[in-house]
């Protein structure tokens, strides 16, 4: 007798159910792994390019170290894996790493700049498709794109790579970082992205480099520019942010330093095999010396237990759901991860005002 067919469920509901269960059981279901800091581009806003140096690349994980980590992540119940860099296709053994992860059953997302994609790569990915491939689209012209990447010809190589992926019907997402170098082309970028049959995804948050270098922040849009762009481009999560912020009104102060979900269901492994809770956290454990399970036991309780120790405005902020500040890298800009980052603070209060939530920005207007 044939069994009953399995009930169908939408992916969004499936993902929400998995993450909700994982949050209640302290299970890791997401992992982002930086395979290399090597990259063929030098994007002006990139937070990892400070490590794109031969002497540092030599320290990066071997194939054997990466596959051992993948084994241990699978044993912990991890389902989603994102491979990122640097540029993942700079590694000659990337497809070997990818094949191993596929065999383990992970749902794999690839972050790439798209400029090193070849016929051979897309043919392999077509036969063994990832969950998603995400590529940044910095501009709609050679002049703007190549100015941001600081590599002549990168725009044409980007277009070729994306076209190869589209022709093979591989699952791609194109994302754009809004900055003062491409703000004049955002409408053209949107049209270009949509010409490939994918939606336009814009993000305006730019952070310091991993070594604390503030150079990328020179390319930020002003708070007023960000609000105007988000208004005209229909910021997709604005309603959710407003609802969350309204729920915070009148609520008792929340002393948690990390309110972003850091230290719950996701893990980050940098190119040197150090495990943390996100890209920027400095609280890490060395997976060359310990296991994923032991590293989680060392690092995650420290992040979850981190509290505000000072009477900073951030501690009692009622619009923090609008804010792009991350305590993990805030100290690079203000010297103290508990204190406001002026740029993000102003953006948050302007977002709140646009959503009908009033308040006085502690850093002024």
C-alpha cells in the first residue's frame, strides 16, 4: 500500500520553523565560511580587502581543514552554508570544497564578484546547483563599476559572468551597495539588475575594514540621502522595522549588548579557521586547536551574556531596530562598542521619523 504524499510547505515557512526551533534548542543551522581573503578586485568599500595580502593568504585554511570543519558543522545540525571571501573562485580547490559540501547535504549559498566565472564553472554548477549565488552590482557603466572595484575591465567581466549564470538558469541574486560613487546611477543599476530577471536589492550600510581602517566610511551616503533613497526604492523591511520599534516603546530597558541575533543560530568561520558569531566579532576560538562543538561552548555564551555596562544612549534606545550599528565593529569609529556611531544613529532616527515614530537623536541632527 502506497504511503500518503508528504505535505508541501513553502520555503519561507520551512526556514522560519527551522530557525525558531534552533533558537529554542541552541542549535546552529547557518554557517558562513570565509574561504579566502584573496581577491582579484580591490573594492573601495570592502571590509576584507585589508587582508588581501600574500603573507596573510598563506595562513588560510587548507582543503583538509575546511572539510573537517564541514564534517563537524554537519554533526551540529547545520543546514545552510555560505561560502564567501575575498573571492571564492581565487581558490584553485574551490570546486573540490564545494563538491564536498554538496555531498554533506548542505544548502549552499555562494558569494562571488562574478568576474572569474567561466563556462566550465557554470557547467559544473548547473549539474550540481547551489541554493543561491549572490553577486554585487556596483554600477551600470564601466566608469562607475571599475572606479569602485579599482580594476579596469571588471564591469565587462561581471556582465559576462552574470550572463553565463542566467543562460544556465542558475539561481542568482544581485545586490547593490549604495554609496557616494554610484548614487547617480542607482536607477540605471536597478534597470540593469531587473534586465537579468532578478529583483533589485539595495543596502546602504558601509562598515570599517576588519583591521579597523575607516577608509570605507568615506564612501557612505549622508543620512538624508539614505532616507530619500529608501523612500523612493521602497525599503522592503521598513514596515517590519516600524512594528518592532513600536513594540519597544514603553518596554523595560534591554541590557543585551548584541540585540541582532548574534550568538543564536548562526556561526562565522574566518579564513584562518577562527570561529565567531559574526564577521566582526573578536571573541573567537581557533578551530585548528579545538572542535566546532567546543568552540561554540566557548564563544556563544560570552556573546549571549554580554551586557551594556554604561549608561550609553544605545542601552535604552527605543529605535534600535532601525539602526545598522554593530557593537562588534563600533569601537573602530567611536572608541567604545557601547557608544553610538554618529552616522548610524542619525540614520536610525530619520528612519523612525519616516515611520511616524518620534524621538530625539542623542548625537543631534
